[in-house]
């Protein structure tokens, strides 16, 4: 019974947490946390590096002490002071032990530093990969959100009746255009276009006759100017056989 109750609580709160989760916000938070871990890792690596430097200085100090004590022992032996040499010999032994311990610690510290650098490289590589995946997922989320908006807009066209109204208005405009074109054709059919064409042709003929008469008058005037003999050319209107008037030239003597 207790297990069933616990399982029910987990399912209840698990569903509540799942409903509150926003994948986009969680991915953005993950990116920030991954970037924030880099300074912390650099700080830890700096601590390991500082330990290596301290141990190196300690080894150098013990090596220097070992050299100095060895010189003092040799000097005491040359001076036949074995008692002093024995004291330095004990100091040398302790220094050598400390030197050996420091070298071992330095070796472990250097290995730890190299391991830390390897871990950092692996972490940076994995961090960049996860951040790249997260950013790609965020871009895909943005594209999906835009596509969802477009889909909602298209659905609103159909649900809101926009499509029906759009088609109805286009049909009405086409019908009105067809009616106007039909009225224009009917109006043109009711006009006596034949008579209009005949009148237009008659106007053209009259204009042509006037131009021909004007040309004849110009020719007559130019002929009089060129003769220079006092003769005079005038236009004579004579009736032709059909009863119409024709334009001719007659010359009168002075």
C-alpha cells in the first residue's frame, strides 16, 4: 500500500513538473551553467599548478641543503672533527628523507596537473558539443514556432471565414466586370457605325480636294512669276460634262 501511495505521489508531482518545464528555457540555462563551469575548473587547475610550483621550490631547497651539509661534513672530516661531522651526517640523513618525500609528492602533483589539463580539454570539447546541440535545438524550436504561427494563420483563414469571403468578393467583382463589358458591347452595337464611317470618308475626300485645289493655285502663281512677260494665269472654273466644276488654267493677254 505504501509503495502504491509513493508511486501515485511521484506520478502526480512528476506530471506537474513536466507541465512546468520549458525546454527552451532549460537549454538556455544549461548553456549558461556549462559556461560558468569553465572558470571554476580553471581555478581548480590553478590550485594544482600552484602546488606543483611549491613542491618544486621545496625540492630545490632540500637539494641545496643537501649540498651545503655534504660540504660541511667533508670540511669537518678534513679538520679531524668527527663529532661535528656526525652531527651534520644526521642532518643530511633527515634532509635526504625530506627530499625524497618532496620528490614523490612533486611527481604525484605533476601527474595530477597533467590529468587536470586532460580533464579540462575533454570537458571543453564536450561542453562545446553540448552547447552546439543546444543552440541547434533552439534554432529548430524557433523555426517550429514560426511554422506553428503560419499554420495558425492558415487555420484562421478557414475557421474565420476569410477564404469564403475572399472567394465571394472575387466572384462579385468578376461578375460586375462582365456586366460592364456586356453593356459596352451593347452600346457599341446600338450606334450606327456605318454612317459614321461614311461621314468620316466624306470628310477625308473633301480634305483631299481642298489640298489638290490649293496645289493648283500654288502652281498657277509660280507659273506667272516665272513667265515675266506680263501674262496672267488665272484659274477658270468650267463645268464638265457631268455638271460638276473643274479647275483649269487660262492665260489672258494684256
